[in-house]
């Protein structure tokens, strides 16, 4: 977003009735952002429909609304030092983020990230903004270090568990437990809590956590091997003999290996021999098909 002085100057050159595109251009915001974030505010001037259906708003009313907003109280646009507190709130997790993701994490618009990339290029400064890779993603630790390097305060490296405990207002031991137990993390709503605390999306919060915590990444599902010929899992086995699957499970649990006539045992993949099951059912008068 432009400095308030520049916004005032841009509004001075506009007609009395202005549309959304003119508001976006004068303020340096995206049109979608004006509609999504400003126009949805009940205090934002509603305006009227013009002859062509375009919504027009009084520029004086719009400018007065902007001047009252907290984000417009600063005469200068956000710079690296304004981002330091935000960057310091997140640890240097091993993530590579797109411009959109970086903007979300830092709480700025995409243009701010692009501004630093364009104005702090190699050859123009001793400390250029971190370069993007072939997929136009940048290393979050490098970007974080670059931002903090512009700030006079020294960046402190905090262990992830301690940082998470401070963010979520929980004990460090509790945070350590959550970082090693996916089910506990899910039950505690860890991703949602973190997203809410930092004001970022749940997908970004999940990526931040999983980047350096392999324990939170679900293990790939084990691919079950196909049963050998003549052997079936319980569901197809129940269909083959014409008896409910629940009944078969009941027979298996009540006629174990220590029974006089145990139910046919399953192999390592949970499959049983069809003919053995049929023979067992016949012996016990269960009338298989």
C-alpha cells in the first residue's frame, strides 16, 4: 500500500465519484483486496450504481475512511524493519515459499515481497534479497535472515518446542509431546491454533510445522498384498460363503487356536483359505453356500 501522503495526492487528481479500479490504483492495493477486505467493512462507503452498472463511491468519503484506519496511520510504507517482528515470530524452518505464501507469512501484500526482490538485486546492494529457484520459490530461512539483518536487534535462535510453547501458551514438555505424536497434535488442533495465533492459513501453518518435524508427516499407507489363490479377506470371504462378515468375525474370535475346532487362521495379510472356512462352517452346521 502507498504512503498516506501519496494516497492523498492521488485522490486529489480523481473525479468526485470513483470506482473500485481507481481506488485500487490510487492506494496501491489490488482490486480484489479492495473488494474483499475494504468493501466488506460495514463502515466503508457503499456508493451507488452508475449508468453502466459500475459501483461509484464519493472520493472524499473513501479517503476519510482510509485516513481513519490503523494501517494508514503511518506516513511511510512498511519496510524491512516493520517486518522484523513478524519474521522473528516464526522460526527459520526449512521451507521454500512462493511470493504468495511469503506474503501471507509476513502479513503483507504480494507487491511488498516483489518490491524487495526488485529493489535489492545482486549488484545493487551488499546484501541482496534471496534469489528464487526455478519454481519461483525462496528459502524462508534466507528471507528471514535478510529481514532481520535490516533490523538492529539480534535474531535469537529458539528451539522449535520452546517457540511453539510460547506461541500457544502451553508448557514446553507439552509442545515437545505434540511434535512427536501426530494423533495428539491433531487432537489438540495444533495446526488450527498455530494458524489463528499467527494469522495465517491452515495450509501454511501445517507446512511450517511439518517442514522440520518429520514425525508429523503421515507415513505412507502400507499397500496390502493380494491374497494367494484360494485365500480371501473377510469381506469377500463372507460374500463367497453367504454369511455376514460380522458372523465370521464372531466365529473367529470365539473359536481360537485353543478351541477343539478353531476357526481357520488368517495369514499375515488377514486372508483365510476359502475351502477351509467352508469345511469349518459345514462341521458346525452353519450351512455355507
